[in-house]
C-alpha cells in the first residue's frame, strides 16, 4: 500500500510545480515590459531633442502638452548681408603725355607708395638737351642784336636836335630796335617750349597713392597718348562693390556703416557706403552699393569679400530657430487658435541675431507660438498649451 501511495503522489507534485512556475514567468514578462515602457517614455521626453510635452501623450489618447511662447516685439538693428568685389575707389591710369622716347629707368614698382609729382619713369632726353642748348644760344644772338639796335637809336636821338639825323632815320632805328626786342622774346619762348616738352618726357605721379600695376621696363620705347603704363589707387583707398537685391538696396542709404571681411583674411574692416547705384541690373535684378575702405594690406583689388550693412532699427517678434519651420510653401509657425487647436501661420523671417530670428511678416507678437516639436503637429490638432519658463 505504501508503494502505491508513493507512485500516486508524484504526478500531483509535478502539477503543483507547473502551477507555481507560471506566475513567475508572467511576473518576469511584466517587469521587462515595464522597463521597456519606461525607457520609451524617457527617450521621448529627454532623448530626441524635441518638445517633451508634445510627445508625452500616453497610449490612452491624452491631449499632448506643447510649450508656447508669446514673443512680443523687440527692437533690433537691421542688418543686410552682401558680397562683392574689392577695387580701388579712385583708380588713376598714368601714361606718357610727352613725345615719348626710350625708357631709361623705372624707379618704382607695384605695391610702392608714391607722392604727387614723383618720377615714375625716366625717358631719354639727349636730343632735347641739345635743342635746349641751341635755343639758349639763339636768345644770346637776339639779345646782341637788340643791344646794338638800342645803341644806334640812342646815338641818333642825340644827333636829331643838331640836324644831323632826320626824323625818318629815327623812326627806322626805332623799328629796328623793336624788331630785335621781339626776336629776343621769340627765342625765349622757344626755349621755354623745349624745356616744357623735355620735362613732360618723364612720367610723373598725378596724385599720391599706391602703385597697383606697372607695364613698362627700361629700354622700352613709349609714345605719347599710348596705353597706360601705371595704375595708381589714389590715397590707397579701396572699396567693396557690394551687390544687393532690389528690396535690400532700398533699405541702404549713403553713410551707412558696413563691416567688410575679405575671403583671404579672417580680419574685418569697417567702411561706409558712399555711393548707391541709381539703376538695377535687368538680368540679375541686383544693384550696387559702393563701400569706401581705408587702405589695408589685406584689401587686395580683385578679391572677393562679404559685407554686413546696417539698415536701421527694426521692431519685430523674435523667435528661436526651433519655432520656425519650413517646407515647399515657405516658412511658417504653429500658433494656438480657438479651443486650443493648432493653426499654421505663414511668416517671413529677417535678421538673425544671437537672441533669435526676427519675424518681419505674419506675426503681431501677441500670439501663442509653439516653441518646439511643431514638426510632430498638424493643423487642427488639439493641444494643451504650457507657457515656457
């Protein structure tokens, strides 16, 4: 009997063990599910970088909470970004204005500073020197004739009262004296002309400034009125020819301050708008604003540079970048409408500052704007707005 009772009791023990293991497995599964759920909630609330309130709606269909901000209006300095090419503000081409000749020496080079009247190139003047010497000799001959004619006239005037010289002889001698005096003046004028021509053989700097180009070498023959041999930037002053769209060009005025940064340098330079183009290019729809700059070695003509121009103060709402969305239709934000439903609002952005992006059109500043997670919302969604701290 003991044997039979033992055999019959074993299945009961197995059955009891199976009943006990099942709740354990369910408990383990439940714990794993709880961990996964907590991890998912933590990810959505902290890991994605989007608005945690907007993503915290639970599986029971609760209304999502979104953080909103009422931006108001802030006064900021308007700025316009532009690009352009550096160039001399006043570029002076310099060529030979004399008769020309063979170049003897060129004492200046590109990059040199020159003063007004400084010799840029010396032209051979050996022939002109001989002509000047001949003109001086002609003055001596004419002066000798004048002296003789004057002496003859003086003697005649002493004898006319005694009757030895007639009035007609005096007139003749006076005429001879006047002709000799005229010949002296002609000789002197001829000498002055030769000297002036000789002085114009050399090439001089018409203004003080920086030599940009040199297109002549010793031994080269040059002619008057030919192509420019030098180019000088007057005073070394430069300018940036900034290209602006029609709308931006209308906001810029003469005297506006600009900050210019050449591509070849990280250093920035302050300039001032001194001229605005009166016309717009029909192809590019852009106009030119010329920004005057003082000389600096980093400002090389022909180089490319960017500029930031002040366009006056602007009063507009400021929003963080996360609040402004973009799609094929343009920029927009989500605002809270009636019954706390999301409304899409097209906007136009302007100046980008350290405090946010200025919204120039589309907002008055009194709206409740969704601060983040707008990409997970759709127009008409009902939300629970929470003001940003």
